[in-house]
């Protein structure tokens, strides 16, 4: 009986599982990266100096903030200087800007394409709905790398799209489609579109059909019903889908590397360079921490919005 008192209850064990997961796979890795960001690069293994050292029987703590200062100086130069000059001197800020800009455009495009698709899937009969959902999920059955490489074959100078346009006589010479911001945006929209459709569908399918019948009985036109009822009630789905697209898109590495060809650099590419060839782990860690700080605000805002929605539903 005494032993049973100290054993955790089943409810506590279930609740503790996600917190333990976050502790080991988010909090501890983040603290490790945060620690490295205050170190100095070194040629040893691992390639950074320890923060705590013992010198002359004294324990000293050394925090190097120059990496964050580098990012701060680039932001100031980017904000006050010339754009063309900033592109050559503010490499990290340009990478942040490319990531945020294309992630935002990806989110908008996914929303404009995904909302009508999710709406029609939610309004379809059950058999058709299952088929359409299966079509949305089918791309996940193929390797992510294969899907990105497929776009290289479509967009390159002698690829499918250019050959089609040349065959139809719409262009006289191949268009430069690959290794451009357009190709990166296209690849990201294609790969992240299901992450927008599924949360939207989950919210749209829960809407009470009696609301639409009542609106029609009162003489409301379909567009009025959509703007007044469907759109406001699906706001949580829009925000959830947008967050699921925007947050991973900001840290994307593979698509800019393959479809951007080095001309469209994301912050993920800069992290790979610093962690890899440059062996500047402290600088890469500082960049990663800064990127996480930029994403914390929208994540907290979304969490608070979800809590308010749940309280309003009660």
C-alpha cells in the first residue's frame, strides 16, 4: 500500500508523456544550442570553447556575445543602408528576409489554393470526401526529395514546361524558371499545400449545416453566407493551417538548396554552411536562437487565440 502511494496515477503518466517529450527533444537541445551561441569558435573537437573553465584553481564563466552583435550590426546596416550594399554585407539578414518573405508568400498561396479545396472536400458526400482526402495525402507516400527533384525536371531549360511552351509556340526560347525565387516558391507551395488543406478541412467539416439552411431560408446569397458564416467560423482553421505552413517554411533547407541553386539563400542554408564547411558552430547557434525568437511571438499568439476560442465555445 505504501508503494502504491508513490506510484504516479494513470492520468498523471499520460499527461507527463508530452512534457517529457518536449523536455528531451526541445528544451534540452535548445539549451545546448543556446550554450554554444555564447562560446567562441575553436579548432578542437567539438569546434567551440567551453563556457566554464578552471584557471589557477578558479572557475570562470566566459560568455561571448559577439555572434549576436554580428547579427545586430547586420540588422542596423540592412535597415539604414542601401539594399544592394546590404545584400553583400548582411548575409544573415538577407537570408532571414528571403526565408520570411517566401514563407509568407507560400502561406498566402497555400491559403488561396487550399481553402476552396478544403471547402469542397468538406461539403462533398462521404464517398467522394474520402477519395479527395486520399488524393491530398498521396504526395506524402513519395519521398520528399523525389518530389523536389521532379520539379527540377519540370522547370529546367529543356524540361517539360519549357518544351510544352515551345511546342505550342507561346515562347521562342526557354524561360529561366529554375534557380529563381519563383521556382522556390512553387516547390514550397506544392509541398506544403496539404498542411493547409487538412486543418481547414478539419474545421470546415465540423460546421453545422443548419446554419447554411437558415441563411438560405432568410434569403442570403451564397457569397453572403460564406462571408458572414463560413469564413468567421473557420478562422481557427485558417490560423492553424497558416502556422503549420509558415513555421516550417521559414526554416526550409532542401527546397531552396535544390530549386534555388544557391541564388535564393534561406537561413537554413546559412546554418548548414556554418555548422558544416565553416565550422563556426557559435555563429550558427546564435542565428538559430535568433530565428526561434522570431517565431515565438506568432506561436504564443496562436496559442492564446486557441484558448480564447475554446473558452468562447464553452
